[in-house]
């Protein structure tokens, strides 16, 4: 079935909605992407080539006789929502540059807004990058940008004057402890100039120890690291070629700048301010995963990915990822309706 699936696989959103309106097509596509060799296996005993019971759209294991659907062991497990809704939702989330809200999902797919919200939360987990083990930069001066951002609060309404004043305080010696970003969540971003990939995650504070741990964990010794002039970065020169950017005066000094990350932050803030009504700090990591997926898999000269490629990549990540209703809401014992 594999080759047929890929031959007429959709290229646009309109084609995707049409194509995935057939549940059997959805099942075939998910099966193709979730099992490493594209062939169904029993989730209990791993026996291959189970019988397919067409009327029930389920497989039956030849060995242990267990019956299972394509959703078992994936993010879709236990969901009563049909794959004919899940797959277009994943298409939208992996490809909409400015994000997609639960209201849009509700309207486009005919579910409630609440269901749309839960679907998106699960799908954001699918977009999370797995291979976080490799470090950015290189031992011979590979270029890496590091910058922090503060998300939430009333940032988007903040008057320019006050924003400038904050920036100036940030330059001062006591930055890490004296500036209070109330109601805001700190995020650190690291960008590898060579691969053009970003890693961003929520951090508890912007103290020296916190930021340096992030850099040591993610950047190879000997890399060129570009940051702003916050004191939290003042000991980086021990392991890195450290150069700083003065945001107020010379915005760009040759190759020393953090404009790649600025671009990532502005996309993130636009999405959070526009598409997403309110984001609790608790959920921010998931929005970062979503933003990173689209940013790190955007089309470039060397890597001309299209919407279909991004969707298939996302779909290849649905197995072994679970997000229960209790984990999402803290309400234990309630049954998910999404
Ligand atoms: Zn079995």
C-alpha cells in the first residue's frame, strides 16, 4: 500500500482535507509513517503481518490474538476523534506560519473549541524534537547565537519608552537580579548559524548559573558564542570565543549579532499575541516546541521542504508519545472527550 499512498499524497491544505476525508486512507497513511518499516506489528508481542479486519478497521495478531487499531501506542490512542479530523489538524499545525488557534480548528473541523484546544495540545507534543543530544557549534569556532526573551504579561502593550528603559537596565551590572519581569516567563534561545536550527526552552530565571548551564549543555566548547552584554554571560570566555552585542548602540557589528534569534522571537511573539489568546507559563514549552518545529523545518536553499514534507515528518513522530487528560489538566479520573 505504501507506494500508492505517497503517489497521490496531497500537496496543499485543500487537497489534504479532501484526501484525508476517507478514514481508510488516514489509517494507511498513519500505519505507513508510525511503524519504522511501514508494516503493522502487534503492540504486545511484536509479531508481524497481523490479519486486517476490514469491517472493523483493526488488525488481529496471529500469535496472541490481540486486536488493535492504528492509534494504539500513538498520541491518538484512546481518542474518540476520527483520524479524518486529526490529520487535517496536524497538517494545519505543522504548516501555518502564524500558528492555528483552537477557534480555527473548531470552525474548520467541526469540533468544539475545547476539543480543538486539547487536540492542539496533543499535537504540539508530536512536534517536539526528539534528538536533543547533539550540541550546536563546533570546537573550531562554529557560530552560535544565545539570547533570552520574556514572554507573557503585558509585553505587547508595553510602551516603547519603557521597553527602552528596560533594555538599558539590562545592560547594567545588576541585570540578572535587579530587573523584575513580573508575570513574565523567561525563555532562553540558542541558534546554530551553520544548521540554522533553534533550541528554545523555558528557564526559571536569567541568573548566570541558569544561562551558563543551558549553554554548556547545548554548545560545543570552542564555539563562537554571540550574546548581549548581560553580566550573566561574563565567564563564557573560559570555554568559548565570546563576543557581545550592544543592542542600543551598534546593532550589527560584522558577524557579531543575534538577529537570527530576534527573528525567531518576533515570530513567536506574533503567534502568541495574535493567534493564541492566553498562554500560561505551564504550557509555554509546548508552544515553543511548535514554533521550533516550523522554524527548524522551514524551506531553505539547501533544504527545500514543502507542506507535505513537514506534515509527513510530523506524522512520523506520532508513535510513543502520550499526553493524558490528567497530565494536561491536573484533573485525575476524568475521561477525555477528545
Ligand atoms: Zn500479538
